[in-house]
C-alpha cells in the first residue's frame, strides 16, 4: 500500500530529487564537488534574492538554530524572543543556553506576532537581538516578518534572527529586502529534500557583529564556514553530505523553474482550508492573513481529533498530531511541497472518509475546487 506523507517535514520528494542522490560519490576536495556546491549556492542566492553566501551545515533545522545561537548568544547579550508556539520556545531555549539574557514575550497560539508588540519590547528593553519564527509549525501561523522588522525602532535596531525552518521555500523570504540579519532553515520542508541539511544566511551587519567574537561552537563556527566559501571554488571545512547536496540541487531547480511557486503554495493552502472548513473542521488560525501556505492545523468541534488522525493512518495517509501545548488539540497537514489539485482532493477525500462519510457541507469538494480556481 502506498503511504501518503503529509507530515510537516519530511515531505515526499520528487523522483528527480530522490534519484539525484543515488549516484557515485565524489571527493569533497575535488573540482566536481566545488562545481556542484557553487551551483547550489547560487540557486540558494536566487531563492533568497541575496548576494551574500548561505552556510550549508550537515544538521537538521535545530542545528541551524544552534549555529545562530553559538555565534550570536553570549553572556552580556540581551535578546527579546517573541514566540507564538513550540518552535519559538525552542529557539529561545537554545539561545539562552549560550548565555544571553532573555526577555520572553508570548503570543497566544493560533495568532501571530503583532509588529507593534515586538517594537515596544525592543524599545523598552534596548535589546540587541530579536528572535522571531517565520512559520510557526505547531500552529500553522505565518508571521508578517517584513512588517515586524519595519516597525522596529530605526535607531539601535537589534539584529533580527529568524527561524525560517518551515518558511523558506514556502513563502517569499528575501532577507536583504526584508531586513533579516540571521536566517536559519533546513532541507526537509519547503526545500523538498531529505532531512539532514541546515542553512544559515547572515546580513553584512550580522557578519560584522561577530567579526571579533569567538563562536562558542567549533563545528558551527560560521566565520570558519565562510572562509571556505571562495567564489571560484567553495568548499566546507568538514566533510559535507555530498549526496544530500545533489538532491538539494535538483529540488532547487524544481522550485526556481516555477515562476508562480509561492502563489501556488498559497493557492493550495486556501483551497485546502475551504474544504476543511466545509467538512466541519475548525481551522486553528482564524485570521486568514496569518494562515501558513505550508502547514494547516485544525480541530473537530465536539470530537477527539486524535481519532481522525488514527483513521487516516489506517488508510495509509500520514498527517501529524499536535506538538507541545497543542498535543491532542489539533491535527496538522503539511503542503510545503508541490501540492496541487490531485493532492488536495486526496487529502479532503481521506478526511471525509475518516469522518465516516459525513460532511457539514456536502459540497465540500466544490468549495475547495472553487477556492483552487479563484
Ligand atoms: N523550527 C521550526 C519552525 C520547525 O518547524 C522545526 C521542525 N518541525 C524546527 C525548528 C526543528 O527542525 P528539525 O526537526 O529539523 O531539527
């Protein structure tokens, strides 16, 4: 039986992405690797619309957050963390581990970060670092990162470090344009590759801020990684996962070949939401503007959502339950990858079957299709 993976990472990978890694290895100190890596770096630069390098790390998303923390957090640094869920909480915990003093601002799960609230916390504290989450995977909220940054005081603006683990590749994330200083992301969600690669991008201001500092980690020393990024033949300080980098190269080709990529992701999310609501589920994120284009969280009023998750799993469909505070309260379906109408109809049809063939609105498919076509 086929199993349909709808988890918020990893996502199903395309045939070309899967087979790209199934080839003979090359030396990571040879010309063939340098050429491959240079190509990947320029595709990442195109995706982020950035001129600066992206550091590629053998790690998951948490490793990329750890890399930001090991380079920017230390005793004497004051950071504001605005969290709207489990992953915002995790970033602040990692950052605190490296010694920074933290001011934690909590936002009600299911809502997003208010630009004025983040700006006020910075104004009051004079903190030098602000931690944000682009896409809060535990609730399905896409935060308005550009608006939050635009609202910050211009004088003594903090370094803005963003967890983009489940946002990059799914929604436009152009750090130079948006004013992000440090961006962490990973391979297994919006970049549609197997798990195992973490990424860190830094603004010129952020590179300057760590110029005279020693990283608290040997492996995740970002300045050392940058030293290996020679324009005519970039390499990594330590042995890179060459096969994964081949897969990533193929996935970036797929994303960059579709000019409407981000619009398609938003369109799929809107269509799914229309069908999910018509079936009788309750969307966890009420404000449509804040709904993630990559992951949707919802509950079933008056019923245990876990039974829907279990029923789907017996059908060979693999969604995710809630995490952290959301455990037992919501289920989540991911659509970071190239989800279009066939996948939407599979998800909605399976949900309908999991409900025992009942739907609040018998025209749930038409509702979803109308939103897909809109
Ligand atoms: N941040 C966010 C927003 C995430 O969605 C995740 C993974 N769900 C992580 C961090 C952690 O990433 P990983 O599991 O790859 O370490």
